[in-house]
């Protein structure tokens, strides 16, 4: 049993009024809300750090599962009640601590927002106290943990927001938000960029919706909806005993981004090549420009980033490509329920040698492979597919059919040329010839089952 989480973004439409967006005043309300909630968070952070003993108080906790009573740290809910008692003026508690009167400092701040702020701060303050204790125990002089920052994205609890959907016309859907105008708290309607993709993700069965957060950036404002799902999956060791187990192996490369092979009963059932569609070369051209401009401009100014837009473009392309490739991998997994996804532990293609632009491009290619690996694992896990990493030793050098050492080669002008980085693979012992990346992908299955002599002993599950 495990848990997985994902977020779906819903953009607020902040374009001009005549384009269906919001009027400019509403945008400044969002900023004012973020600022006042940050201030409230700062208040409670200071309050909790001034009462460290209460924050780490040991109390008797009754286990929900077994009914057992044992000593544990006070729960966040109890702390919240205690903190409100000390700081908020109510009919029952007319006099909060004089130095910590929240009701005076922040009149009319809605209860829901106050609670979300306190909950947020409890986590931060506790984390800080734990790391300070550890730091004291370690006896180190340097690297004292810093006091956590109070600013965060506001969490929207029920009662501070409502999504109002027009079933017939999705474009007319809007979000009702309780915001601060600078003087008072009011409900304001914000038009959204509601779409079918968002609609589908929200309604997908098995996913629990958690409290969303408001993410405000320079250009845009969005609500991030967090969803969690409980996953039941077999352990790798259990799966391995199943004689009908299907394994999906992935070999990640630079130009053929992923070569996916599916194996059952010792036979390869399906193969899929995911090409980068020229991304590597395209990126190389951009990085040539970056390298040239850096050379022309001389030493970079400290604290300043050069070629920001170009880099943003490269990053965006990498991210999109990683998502697409990961989705292709997961699509294959979805066809075989109960399968195991097998990766090689990533080797770094060393970015040394060659021109500067070549080195930059290598680095980006490494990052892309890491991203594909990570995304594919996450997406597969959401389907209940567990992934495992195997040792990459020998997968690209040995023959997938007989297990003996082979050679890589390419065809140049109709001639076979032996080349370590060649696209094709040939085995001198059994005369098997195939695409080198396909051979490596099949070898990943062998590595998982440890079938050939060149396989190392250890196997790391991930
Ligand atoms: Zn062979």
C-alpha cells in the first residue's frame, strides 16, 4: 500500500475585461491577500518559536488502530486549539496573551484562513526545532539551520473558495474567492480558464481531492488542485515468483529517447521506439548560439542570468518531451496490468570533451533522461505499476541472444565500420544483428532476471 499525489492547475483568467478577463482591481486583491496571509504566518511562526516547549510537548496518544496508549508528540489539531486559545479574543476567552493578541493585529481575518496559516506554520516550526536539536547534538559549529521563511502559497480551505461551474458552457465557469481588498475581506468572482482536461482529471475515480493552493506569480495566477490516490501493488519479490509475469524494460538514450520492450514467458511480445524527433539537434543549434553569445560578451556578470528566454525555451522543450516520452512508456504498461517496469540505473554520459555547445547539450540530454525516468516511474505508480532499477553493466555490449561480447557498428557508404558508438549491434559468436538500443533494452530484462554470466550479483529495487 502506498500513496501517490498529483496536482492539476486551473489558471485564473487575468486578461483584460473585453477579452473575458477580470478587471485590474481584482488582480491587486490577490496580491493583498497573499501579503496579509504572509504577515499572519510571520506572527504565528514567531509565536510558536517563542513557545518551543509546547510545540514539542509529549502527551499520551491513543492509537486509532489498536486503542493502545503511548507517549507521543502533541497533535497538530490540539496545538491549533491551544494556539487559538492563547491568541484569539472570543466570548469564552476575552483576554489572550497581551503580547500575542492576534485579533487586534489582524481584525476580521477569516477563521478558515487563520487555521490554514496556523497548520502551515506548525509544520515549519517543528521541522526547524528538530533540525536545530540535531545540529546541537552533532556538535558542529558551522551550518546552523536557518529560521524558516514565513511566506508560502495560501492554502484554500472550504469556506474560503468555491468553484462554480456552468454545466452547459464551461467558459462561463468562475471561482469565488474570499480575498482582502486592503481594508476588508470580501467574496470576489474570478473568471477561470476552465477546460475539459481539468474537468476529466477532477472527476477521475480513485483520486481524493485535497485542499487547493493559490499560486500567484508575476504574470499569472492559478489554483493548484492537489489529489491523492492510495495504491495497492505487489512487491517486486512477490511478482518475480509469478511465472506469467510481464516485464516492461526501457532503455533510455539520446536520439532514440526510449526503447521499450515487453517480455512474457521469455519472449519479446512488443517493442516500441520513442524518437526525440530531432530535439537533440534542435537544442544543439540553440546552445551553439548561447555559447557564441557568452564568448562574445566575455565573463558573465555575477548574479545575472544571460540568454534567459533561450534557456526557458530549451527547458520547456525538454519538459514537454519528457512528459510525452513518459506517457508513451506508461501507455505500454497500461496494456499489461500487474506488470513490472524495469529501468537501468542511469549512467551519466560525461559532458567532457568537444566544443562548449556540445558539452552544454550533453548536460541537457542527461537531465532529460533523468526527467523521463522520474516521470515514468510516477505515472506508472499511479496505475499501480511498480518500477525497479537494475545495474546497467554490460547491457549495451553483450549479445541479448547468447550472452557473449559483441561489437557495435554502422554503415558508411555501404561499408560496415566498427564503431563504439555505432547504431547497430552484431554478435560474432551467433551472428545475431540488430539495432543496438533494442539489444540493450532486451538485455535489461536479462539483467532483471539475472540470466547471463555477465550480470552482477546485486539488484537494487526502487
Ligand atoms: Zn550472440
